[in-house]
C-alpha cells in the first residue's frame, strides 16, 4: 500500500510540475505578446510624435527668427529716435542762433537809441537850465 500511495503522490507531483510548466510557458507567451504590443505602441507613439517634434522645432526656429527680427527693429527704432533727438537739438540750436543774434542786435540798437535820447534830453534840460539862468541874470543886470 505504501507503494500505491507513493505512486499517487508521485503522480500528483508530476501533474503539479506539468501544470507549473504549462503556466510558465503561458506566462512566457503572454510576456512575449505584451512585449510585442508595447514595441508596436512605442513605434506608433514615435511615428505620431515625430511630426509634433518637427512642428515644435519649426516653432522654436520661427520664434528665434522673430526674436532676432524684433531685436533688429528695436535697434533700428533706437537709432531713429537717437537721430531724431540729435536733429531736434540741432534745429533748436539753429533757431536760437537765427533768432537770438538779431534779437541781441535789436536790443543793442534799442539801448543805443535810449542812450541817444537820454543824451538829447540832458542837452535840452541843460539848455533850459542855462536859459533860465540867463533870464535870471538879465533881470539882475538892470
């Protein structure tokens, strides 16, 4: 009887070993299918993302180009405003010299006329004063 039980247990061990082997083969087949599926998904993802990366690279190039153009435009505007400020300063200086010089000359002429009128007024006042003294002296002469 012990030999019967030994054979039964030996059979159970053989069946269990066969079941484990079948399960391991099944796991290996499933892992292989999963690996192929993951590989296909990875390829599909790469194919779908490749144009996106290409577009992102194009966008980055365009952004860099736009930044370079904007920098050039800002520099051009800066030069324009610098030139404009210099020309305005030159124009104001020219206007000041154009208007200022004749104004100074006119002021000098007015000062000269005033001085001449003051001299004439003093001469007239001194003549009157002399005439007034002469009249006073004539009255005393009698």
